[in-house]
C-alpha cells in the first residue's frame, strides 16, 4: 500500500473473541479499508489482514516473534500463537523462535518432506478403510467425528509408532477435536483430562523406547542426537503432542468444510471425479478458501511501523491468514472456489519459517479421504440442517459435527482400528 | 529466460512444483525447491511465471 494512503483503522471487531460470528463478512470489508488494523477487543491488539503486509510480517520473525513464555501455574503467560496468551506450555516448534526453533524443526523436517509423507499413504488408507467399514452398512456417518477426526489422529499415532488399544481409539482422537471449540463448555473438562491422559501415554512411550527402540518416528526421535545431545522426556512429549495437535483439527476442518461444499456444488464434485488430475490444484484452493487455521498470533519484539501503524514492543499481532487468502489484490474472485486456480500463492499453511511442517502429510490425508469416500460412498450428501459449526472464528475454522447420508454398501474388512 | 530459487527465502511451500513440475522439484530433506534446469524453454515460460506468482515467499527469481 502506498505511503500516502496509509491510515490506521480502529475497530471493535474482535476476531479473537469466541462469541463473534460473521467474521467472513467483516474481514474483507475491513481489509479493503485497511490491510493492518487495530482491534479494541481483548486488551487491544493488531490484526494483519492484507496479503502483502501479512506475508512480509510473517517472514520477519525477528520482529514478530512466536515465542511463548509460561513455565508453571501462577505465571502470567506472554507471547505464543493465541490472542490473548493462554496459561499452558509452549507448543514446539510452533511457539518458539530460532535458534531453539531450528533445533526441533530440522530434526522433524525429513519425516514430513514430500517423499516421506507419500510413504504414509498405505497406513492412512488402512485407517480410512476400517473407519468406513464401521459405517458403510448404516448409510449414515458423521464426517467430522466418525471419519476425519479419528482418521488423522490414528494415522498419526501409527506414523509415530505409538500403540493404542481398540477400545481407546476415541480417547486418542476426540480431545484434539474438542480442543478447538469446546473451551467454555462442559465438554472442555473432559477434553483437558483426556489430553493429560495422552501426555501420560506419550511419557510411557518414551520409557518404552528408551528401554528398547520401537519402530516408527517416535522411537527415532527418542534416540536422535541433536547438537545438545538427546531430547529430554518433556521435549519428546511436547513434540508428540504438537504433531498430533497440528494435524488433527486442521485437516478435519479442511475435509469437513470441503464435503459441505461438495454437497452444494455438485458440478464441482463431478469435475473432481471426472478429472482426478484436478485434485492437486483443487486441494490448494480448498486450503485457501476455507483457511482451516484462519489466524495465528505474533508478539512485537521492538517498536516498529507497518503501513502507518506504530506497533510497540510487547503488543500482539493477529496474522489473519483467512483474510489474506481473500485479498482481491492477489486472488481475483477471491470469494469463489476456482478448482484449478493458478497462480495460487495462498498462505493457508502459513508463511515464513513456521510454515506448516505437515503440509505434505495433510495433502496425503486429503487425497486418501477424498478417494475412499468418493469410491465407497459416491452419493454421500451432507445433511446441512444438522451441521454444527464452531461457535466462533477462533483460530480454527472448523465444525463440531457434519452428519451425512449415503446408499449403504459392503464392508471390505473387519473395521478393527488398532 | 533463466530461473533460480533463492534458498534463503524458500520454506518449502511446494506451490512452484504444482505450477511447473517440469522445472521445479522438492528435496527429500526439508521439502525446499530446486530447479532441474536453469534455462526455461519458451513453452514453459508461462508455467514458470505461474510458479513465480504462486510462491508466497517470493523465492523464485527469473532473469
Ligand atoms: C490442512 C491441514 C493443515 C493446515 C491448514 C495447517 C496449517 C498450519 C499453519 C497455518 C501453520 C503455521 C503456524 C504459524 O505460523 O504460527 C502450521 C504449522 C505447523 N503445522 Fe500445520 N497445518 C495442517 C496440517 C498439519 C499436519 C497434518 C501436521 C502434522 C505433522 C501439521 C503440523 C504442523 C507443525 C508441527 C507446525 C509448526 C511448524 C513450525 O513451527 O515450524 N500440520 N500449520
Ligand atoms: S513455492 Fe516458493 S517457498 Fe515453496 S517450495 Fe517453491 S520456491 Fe520454495
């Protein structure tokens, strides 16, 4: 934006407010007036909503920090990826800055690079097949709770090489879904208790792997040598949680939104079936259009000026990925799904050093889910009247529940998940 | 037209390969891009232009 037109808009629109609905309509309006604006919500924070402004700021991690500071109960939390900061341990690597960030990210990269991600296709397909077997004879499925949430969680556990028992699959998967929407509801207590239980399971998995290395990524990490030696138990648990949290709610939000869309736009659905090669570009367009993570916070490290806005050290900035992905200056017809949109420089997976570690795995998840659903339940339709959305535009643009119906079919296996 | 990837900016978004798989490949270590050839044949110039404009990091340079 040229200097002379720079101005700072102040609004009471609070994208971080859990009660706010209608952000889809408000964001683009605000963005047109001001690519960077100030919200008076919470304790006041900046919002970067324009594409060029946001990408430049996200690349500048030295000015816009992700580091989270909170050690123990009673500490005042600062920084991190959420407005306002929450009293909880930092997720690593996402809530760290270099040099710490580099230590973890470089360790994880090879396991999520394109070739490694592709190699997990078989595992993901097995889980998808079993989950569909469990519902195929009923002709009814909750796409979110009975399919994409357990699919992503259980596949990730298998990739990590962490064993779970048949009767505990729900406990391993549902809390990662609830985490994104249940805050402030009755469900949240159970969700936190289950997450604690998962931490304990991961702790036991570290002991097991230290005694004798098990196959899978977690075993490899337990024995990995970094410049500072082996990872601590706490670091290993934190990384395990991050890989689960990072992949489950996000991919679930993406696929659930996509299936709702493909129940409305049947022409688009048919095109994807007739022209399977279109799927690569379409996946990216769905990530842009739905922006499963629609915002991530940063904290200003030193006083700076962006687009005429004077930001002070310590202030939070919400990077509104979902808004940047609808910036008409970069995406013509931004509010329309164009299956083969090209060029498509979306920031749905983020931008700069923290860009999604799991983006190639997410693409594998999506491909398998789409293929399995369209092959085994070709006439599936979401029952829109029963769809339940998250109450707000929190950081994940997701759905609580997405019931759908289809013509019943036959099992191909036992439906066992463990 | 010649093309290169600035590895200081590339973070492995993979959008370049989607736009022009004939030229761009991603490595197995970290998913960062490299070019399979620096000289762009005329028939691929359009696709390379799409790659340049699809990279959120501005990491692809033509010269
Ligand atoms: C459609 C699905 C997904 C979307 C939309 C998504 C989105 C994102 C975004 C926007 C970021 C950047 C956060 C920031 O800048 O603060 C991120 C980071 C991350 N994602 Fe994903 N993600 C997805 C799937 C996955 C999967 C499957 C995994 C599993 C490994 C994963 C693991 C991570 C991790 C570990 C980071 C932190 C990277 C770092 O800090 O360097 N994500 N993701
Ligand atoms: S699109 Fe840009 S950031 Fe992504 S891999 Fe290609 S050059 Fe790198």
